C-alpha cells in the first residue's frame, strides 16, 4: 500500500479548488482517499485563504512513508514559511 500526498480537484470549470489528501497511489485523482489534511485555492480573493493545511498531520504521514507530489511538497514549504512569519 503505497501512499501519496496529492491534490484532489474540486470546484467549477475555470475556477479550481483543491483538497490536499492522503490517497493510495493506485486510486484515481478524484477517487477514494484516506484523510484530507488541507485546502488550496489558487484563485483566492478577499477574505478567503489561499492555503490551509494541517502540518502536523502532513509530518505524520510523511514519517510513516507517504510520498508528497512535487506540487504538494512546494505547498508544504509555503505553509511552513507562512507559519514562521505569522
């Protein structure tokens, strides 16, 4: 059972919103997942947040062998940076 930390697309056409999920590598992109650990809205406006992630859960899943995709890896770095500046 190889786990991945990846994005799951939600939202409307031309207005994507993503959930950051832990899923098996063989499952479909928008299919089953083990746990949702955050949200990412690349087109955030106004008071809505662009990135919200549970970093402690991400660290836990990485420690037990889940591999983040390249995009999620950069989002984790961004979340850590914003946590330090806040």
